[in-house]
């Protein structure tokens, strides 16, 4: 991604760019990241939502990831702690540590899903 521009609409590609260059957010914090993801998904749902437009073919679903992080098979979006609240609790309210933990857990979840397919 030349010149720090986002040339894709696939959420996992954008997340990788944010991981490398968190200055795309207001701060390197889990709250800023979650707000970005929520906005992205809401826009996707109401603006152009099509699974194929947001995710690459083998990308993990971020809602499944959220449930996995919280150890739940299903939590309605309107109930339970948000992903950021849950991660902040695990990181003693340190926004940057929770940001880093998000990506660590996302990598673990991707690997878990890859192994399920193989």
C-alpha cells in the first residue's frame, strides 16, 4: 500500500494497515480501533453490505472473532461487554496494550480457523 493510502475495501486488509500504521486512528487504542471497525461495519451494513465486498474469501468473520474472544458462542451485539471493554479489562485499562492484544488474538483466531479447514 504505497504512500499510506488504503486501496482496498476489505476489512482485514485495512486492519493490517492499521496494525502497521496506527496513526490512521485517532490514537493507538482499542477504543479507537473498535470505533473504526463499528463504523466500517455499520456503513457496510447500510451502505454496500455484501460479505464479498467486506471480506476476502478466506477471511474470518469479525463477529465470530468477537464471540471467541469473550468465550461465548453467541452474544447479541446489543448485550454483553463490547470487545474493547473486554480487552481493556484484561489489560488493566491500558488502551495500547488492549490494541496489541486485539491483534495477537486475531492472529490466534485466524490460525485456529485455518487449522479447522485443513
